[in-house]
C-alpha cells in the first residue's frame, strides 16, 4: 500500500504580516499604558521626552520692534541685545544645546504695549520645554558718577538661579572687560520677565551704553562675540553640573 505523503503547509505571508502588526500594536499599547500609569519612570522617560537628555535654554533679547530700550546717540539697546543673543545662541547650539528665542529679529509678533510685550515673553518661556531662561539687556542709567560694568538680576534665594549667575559672572570676570557689579536680587526690585517666570530665570545687564568703556566693547563684533561666548560657557557649565547632579542623586 502506497504511503500517503503529507502536504507541507507553507507560511501564508499575509497571515504573518497580520501577526507581526498585531504584536507591534500590543507592544505600543503597553508602552502607552506604562507612560500614563508611570509618567516619572526614569527608564521610560528618555523614550518619550527630549528634556530627559537635552536641556533647552530660552534666550530673550530685551526690547525690540517699537521699543528701542536705552539709547546713546544712534545706538539702540534692542540692537545690542539681539546681536548678543544670536552669538550666545550660536555657541549653545554648537555645543548641542537647543535654543528657543523670544525674538530673532527686530520684528516682534506682539502688540506695541509694554505689559503685553513682557507677558508674551513670559508665556513663551512658561510654555516651553526648557531648563533655563536668560534675558539680555544693557543698563539704562546715565553715567553721572562713572557707572559702568555688568550685573545679573534674579531670584538669588533659588539655588539654581544663584548657581547660574555665579557661573556666568566667573566666566565674564576672566575677560577683564569691565566691572563686575555683582548679583542683584529681583525681589528688591521686581522684574516682570523674572517675577512671573516658572523657569530658573536671570536678566543680564551687559553694560552701560552711556559708558564709553562698555559701549566701545559691546559694539565691536569680535569683542562682543567673546563676551557672548563667556555667557554661553557659564550656561553650559550650569547645565552640565545639573546633569551630573541628576545622575548622582
């Protein structure tokens, strides 16, 4: 009696594709459930959050558009701050730190109203996925008593704000550019972009436009870039220190 040969069943490619697709959907569903149930899980966070790996800095060029800021003859604060912010941002981005700018030109998207202007800058910061907020200005006071130099305003009682300020001032001091006027507590003289900001925030007064020493330094492209690089280096030092602290609680 002849043996009956068994037919070998081939793999149906369509069925295989359906099975693989279903397995993928199940795994994806489980991951989504895990994120919802365990949002702070350090293992899952890097998969869904860029913030876990890459800090983001909000850079704010003071004034702009309708608001020239402090002036000296034909020199406007809004132009100096924008040039500084672009240089700071370029340095940060070259080192792998994404930047969010409140403005990147003299054109501003908000109404010509100071309250709405400042509120919009704060909104941009508060809605960002950022670690730090840095606003750049130049001092408006007239040089009656020979005032010159740079200073940093912030909520100095907050450790992260104080550390950021100290790191930047240390970098700027190495330039020998002007006088270090120190850290100023904004609680003594509230500044809206700092007062209502959810991020660790500082405002840097880069110098006095009415001071010949400061002005000539800040309008020199090469010198201004070095100044901006030092600010960026202070920011990077702060972010690196925080990263080390986060990884070694």
